[in-house]
């Protein structure tokens, strides 16, 4: 089953109307190649598809030679470079193509875990549209399932996550095997290709500690002490894991109020299937003691997907004071603050008095099982 992707219409429209190139980031297995291939099929244009592992193309695409690059793409309407991060100086060479061969559209995909971003950001400034593709979102599933069906399948998303292939596997055994292979294939092996990473055990142990702390304040010093690693090394590993679209950090909201906690952040996973597999816990919700953590992570990452795919813009935070008052999630947009508290089930809560006192003009909403779809779906 080919699930509809929210970026299909956006990227198709840009390819048809804009001279700029397209850069698509995202984790392995999120469906980048499938998405672009399907768009190209529907556009029905003459396309040269190049994989960054194909040596016969790499020499030319790393050459900085305008004549060689022109000879490569002559006769085609579109150049699609998959796994672009594997090609040396790919940014400079794509710039040459975009500047000198305007009749050829350019699309490049890659995992930012291998630093495609740094290879293209400077040379291609102003020359490309950049997008991120995440594992399947509730927004995308809403194009296939109605709200009743989305609610029926909610527990599966909290336990097994939303990587595209997970939807094609039947039964717990198949899904567990897929998630284990996914972790082994991209989470450890890709990271080990990065300079200076020699021990996947440290990455695995760090991720396990982070997985248990979802929704809690994370101390880099405490992680370092537990792993017998320096703070700088821990920060470096976390940075690499962020670039790999494995985890992301959430900062604390600060308006220079001395009582607000801002030095420690929270860390969440882009996919809960990966998180649960890391701690070897794929049990149903009734047998778990971390449902609240899963719910918080799920809502935050689904909100992130919604904002990205609907091209809405907001700064995002959590809020907590030294006295213990807190909100799970805060958005700032249009100069206004919007506070949210997440509760699994049908429970509702009032806004903390400290929040009302500090930010009297801010809003507050409790998101629970009855109201979450309005939070993760537009309109």
C-alpha cells in the first residue's frame, strides 16, 4: 500500500513552476526515494536518476567541470541524485548545473546524518527549496482513514511507530523484526561511518538512557557520568543523532524569569517504534508504565510534522519552573504564546497558576484522547 505523502503536491508544484532545485532531507527508510520516484512518474519527464553509490556518475558529479556536467545531463529534463551526501563537493556541482543548465530540473535527497546539509547549504543558498520528510504522519494517514479508524489504530502508532514499511507488516513478530533491522541498518551502521565514531555500544547505551527519559529534563552531565563519557562527547553524539533524525531536543521557554528552568532541555524521538525497540519494550499499552511518556512524544512529533507539512511556523518549547510548575509544550507564533498540557485518556486539567501569572495573555489547552486530532491535524 502506497501511502499518500503530504509533500507530494508541494514538491510537484515547485518542480513545475520554479527554476530552483529541490533538496529533500530525512532519515533512511522514511520514503524519500519512493516519494520522488512517484512524483517523477506522474510528471512523465525524461529523468536521469543517479545514486551516490554509483561510481560511474560520482566522478562527473564531483568534477566541478561544467562541460562534463553538461554532457552528463544533456537530453534530460530532470536530474535526480539519490544519496547525494556520498558525492564529494555535491553542493558546488549542483550549483554549476543550476546556474549554467537552466533547462534541467534538479532534485537531491539524502540523510543529513551524513552531513548533506553542510555540503550544500552554502553553495546552494537561494538556489533550492529545502524540505524534510518524516515517518508517516497522522496528517497523511487522515487521507486514508477516517477519524474513527485513526483512533482505532492509535495504540499501534504509540507502540510500533510510523515508518512506512511498518504498515505492510502483519503481526508482532514481523514488526519487531523490521524495527530491529531498521535500527541495526541505519541507526548504528550509518553513525559508525562518521569520523571519530568507533564504538556503537556507546551510542546504543546513550540512546537507551535517553529513551527512558522521554518527557523529563535531561542532564548532559548525568548522562556523561552514567556512560563514563565527557560532556563534550555526549553533546557531540546527541548532535549526530539529531542530524540523523533519530532524536530532537526541545528547549525550555525563557523570558529571563529567574524561576524558569532553561539550562536543561528535553529530548524526544522522531519515531516511537525506534524508541520502544531500543529499550526492548513493544508491549501493549495496558502492560506498560510509560504511556504518558509515549503520549507526550507522539503529540509533539506529530505536531512537528503538521507544522512542517502545512508550512506553518512556530517556535516550540516546554515550560517549567524551579518550584515544579510545568507545561508539556509551548508554541510561540505571531508574538503570542500557546501553552499545552498532554493527558492520555479523557482527563482535563486547568492551567498552572504560575503560567497564568507569568504570561497572562497566553492561552492554555489540555490535549487528551478526545481532542488530540484537532492538535495534530490541520483545520
